[in-house]
C-alpha cells in the first residue's frame, strides 16, 4: 500500500498551508509538507490521546527522550543521553532559544547559504547579526544521477569569520534546500575549528531520518569528540512523519555546557511543547520505522523519475539528486525566467515551487521542488513544466 495519497483527496480533506495557499488549479510543490497518510502507530496514538481527553499541557516524562535515544542508536549508532534531551514547540523555537543562550546581542552568527530562509530570522530574533559563509558549489555541470552532492562547507571561510569575531555557526545537516548530507570529515573539521575558537555549532538535523540509502548521515554531535563539547543538535519527527502541525521538537546536547544552556532557558520553552506532538513523536520514533522505510522507497522512486525526466521537461535545467529529503534544488538559470523562476512558473505552469532567492542570493535563478507526493502528481507537475517551457520557446 502506498504511503502517499492523491493530491485531490488531500485537498478535499486538509486545511494546512500546502493545500490552501494557492487556488485549486495550482499544483502545490513548494512548502516542505508531504501528500502522505499518517503512519498507523502515530494515528493510533493520537486517536487514543484524543479519545482519552489527554490534550492538556505537556507532562514531564522521559518517553520521548528515551524513544529518540533508541532511534538514534539503532539508526546512526549515536549514543544519546536522554537526560540531555529537551523538547519545545518546533525546531524554529529551538534554534532561537538556543541562540539566546549562547550569544550576546549583536554577536555574529554564521549561516551557509543557500539555506532554509528562516535561518536569517532565527539569528535576528535572537539578537544576533548574520554572517554569510556560502557553501562551496560543485565544479562543472550537474549530473542528475550523481548523488555525491559536490557541495562543501567552506571551512576556510568559517575560519575567517571566527577570526573576525563570529563565535556561533548555525548548521543545516542535512542541508536544505540541497539535500546535502555533510560527511563525517567535514563535520569533524568544523567541530575542531569551533573548539579552536571557543565557538558553538547549533545543528538543525530535522531532515536526518529522510537520508536516502545511497548516503550516510552523521550526527554532528557524534562526528568527533570535540563536537560533543561545542554543539547542540535540533531535530523533530515532523519532517519524516509529516507532523509539523502537532508542534514538538527536540534539543539534544552531549556536554555539561549544553545542559547548562538548556537549564538556563525559561521554563516556558519546554512547557510550550504540544502534548499531541509529543505523543505523535514517541509513536513515530519508537514504532514508525516500517512506515518510514516505505516512505523512503517511494521518495527514492520519485527522485529517480526527476533524474530521468526533468531534463526533458525543462531543457537546460540542472539538478542533482538530493542525498536526503523530498526536496530538489533546480538550477533554471539557463531558461528565460529571470532571478525568481518560481514566480513565473506559478502563473505560466500552474505549479507552485519554492522561490530560489528566498534561500539567499545564491538562489537567484533557482527553485525548490517538493517531490513528496504521489507519482501521478509528480508526473503532472513535470507535464505542466514541460508545457510552460515549450510555450516560452
């Protein structure tokens, strides 16, 4: 049985942003939400909680820290201490509140564009100043069948930022929008550089459970001994199990330093965790493995379709298969759609993609496509893009 549901059925029954932001004649392939059903263990856990009226403020148990620790150990060989795990509303709140503990007003925080657009907002909301150190792009034309990604952390650039006063890095691992899974050597080098400068690395690892079979995810905190001392990891079940609206994320530490940061946060940071999100996350991490395996198989099939057919649909477009996630970063600079192709395509193709420039100036001429949908929906999207390209030519 397919994990994905038809877009028509989803639009008929769902009220989230993905299905209401655009008119019904537009295919929504922009926001990071899938056209998927809920995993059965998650559905059962939520139904039981609602039936029992267990919808109050979140409690103070260890169920989620222990479930995540078991998941991380089984999946990545990462030994997480449940006592160094805290929960909050979502990864956005986790990022801002962690930044507030580790920076002073005006401090520089390094981000690596092209990157998830709210990263700029996290820094300014926490009182910091953004320092951009873009990822180093791959050399040569993109091969859609090459899953080695090619992008790299600019360690020399980060070293220069540290020399100029930055003391915090906001890392995206796996990296959105590229689907780049940073390798262990790069993460360890970043950790050692941070240790040398007494800096902190905050790693957003929300897409980690969506790593594809031909890549290996390395948790930042487990990349080397230095990483445990300088870092905090932020994660959630929300992307992999499509639970964003239930509001629950985790902050994970591996040192007494991290424990002090967590303990210094206002009590409300934890208490704002959604109890239904907590319940769903426990079920996802502890019992959602088989569903996740089915999902990854469907995403891998869609990823292959994009690799095989995007070039025919949009001659001149380039992209590399993502190593993680259901998001494809597409280079459309060779096509006559300007700096923001998504703005053109929503009108001409009736396909809503995420705007490339929103991910930084490195995204000019790019767009991000969400292939977390049925094969039928993906093929309809490709057909519409092909028609728009043909009409333009």
